[in-house]
C-alpha cells in the first residue's frame, strides 16, 4: 500500500515552543509548508507588542517600555530605544520607513485647539532625533477637548509633515522647516485647514491632504500637483488600482467582523468569487474575526486574526495556507505584518512570532 495522502494541508500540525495564556502550546497548522523562523517571548505575561512594517525586511515592535527594530528574515534586533507606550499619543511609519512617536509626557495645552509636543524620530538605521515644541493644531470632538485628532505623516524623503497652528509644515531630518503652507487654493475658493479630514503620504513622493469637500496632492517640496473637488471625483469611475484590499487577480476582499466572514468579490461584476466563514463550533465558542488585523501581501494572499489570538492565511483562490492556532482564553487580538508572501510576523500577547514558507 502507498502512503496516505493528506487532502487538507492544515491537518499537518506542529506544536511550537510558544505558550498561550493557559500554558498550552500554540499549534501551527500546515507545518509541512510553513515553519517558525524565530520568536521573542517577554518574561511578563502582560506584555503586548504593536507591530509596524518598516523598509525592506525591518519590523518595528512597540512594547510597553521600548521600541525595537527587528530584521524579519533573521530575527536579529537591529536597535532598541526606551519608549513608554503609556505616553505615546500617536505613532506612525513614514513612506520612507522612518518611525515617528508623538510623546504625551511633554504635551502642553496652549489653547483648546493647540497642543505643544515633542516628536521623536527614529530612522531605520536607529538614528534618533527629537523635534522640540511642535505646536499641533487639533480638532476636538467635545468641548472639554477630551477626545481630539491631530494630523501628521512622513513623506518618502524622510520629512515629517504635520498640521500646526500656522499651517501645514514639513520638517526636515535635522528639525529645520522644509516648507510651510498656510492655504491651498482651488479655482473658486481656498481650502480651510480647519476642515481637514486626513493626511497621508506614499512611496511615490505624494502627500495627500483630505478635506471635507476636496482632496489635494502635493509633492515633497510642498508644490501642489492637483486639487480635486469630491463631486468631480465621485463622477470619475473607480479603477481597480484605487482599491486597497486587492487580491491581485481582479478581486478585492471584504472582512465582516460581525458575520465572521471574509469574502473575495470580482471587481468588475461584484460577484462573489469565494468566501470563508468561522465554523459553527468556533462561533458557538464565541470566536470572531478581527478586521483590525487584516493584511495582504504582494501575491494577493490574505491574513486575518480572531479574538482568541488565532491567525489565518488563505491564498487568492481561498485555499488555506496556514493557521496559527493560539486559543487564548482571554480576548487577544493579534497584530499581523506580511513582510512578503513567504515571511509573516505576528504579535499576540507577550510573543512575537515569525513564520516562514519552507523552500521547495
């Protein structure tokens, strides 16, 4: 008789060294094709890591006490700096891979809409710089200012872009001002920064400013490339390139937390290509999917987590790639960074786990 054939790749499992909050081993399903490349476990069971994707294969991991830069391929720590999570008002990774932290420890409330704060800048090589006394223009949602937003991003040249009390400011690596914009003009009106809704950047040298009724695109020198009214944008057909959660093969993903379902829809027809749902036993156990952990990679593979720390990956056809079965008793949302289609870094509870596709 020949060897038995395993129809479901997830039936091939491996117990990892990692433990969940009950002291049970985390299980990797489809260990025939995937393995654990490296892991980091903090001695405190209450530790938590938030992951950010840096340039190339660099991963930033923010714990309660420090920021760590890790080479995802080797697991080697490139650098680390003290950084108190409790005093972190807002973190982001710029388009060039620079990591920025807005620290709350030295924030001063100059008025109901202006906060003065320090910005910590970490280059991918570990060079640390502090931008002192930046006056942030904020948007409050309540009269007492208890809940507010501020707007910042990092461009592809390593400049920090932030909305201040004087306008939109670009700050160079050395802390000097690159440019300042007080207003953005359209043909029939000037756009008011008090109506800003979002600020972002991309790797192509664009800085995108979203207003309530328009969108402005700037270059890294502060020059306006274009300004579009939203009414004009709505009239323009949406192209596949505008979609964020693409499967890379003419479809796009929608993850519904409440229904615990992931769908892949054809972009042109809007017809269902395939769907994935939690089974009845998982639903009965109170397990649900978490859209906050959703990620895709350069091949259209999709990654998502559940509220018990589990992590799932499927290919663009809906075929299971791997499952990391954590099975935490306490609600535990994983953080997932897809470095590429063969390298995945996951944080759950006090662990950072790197899974790698085995070479064939």
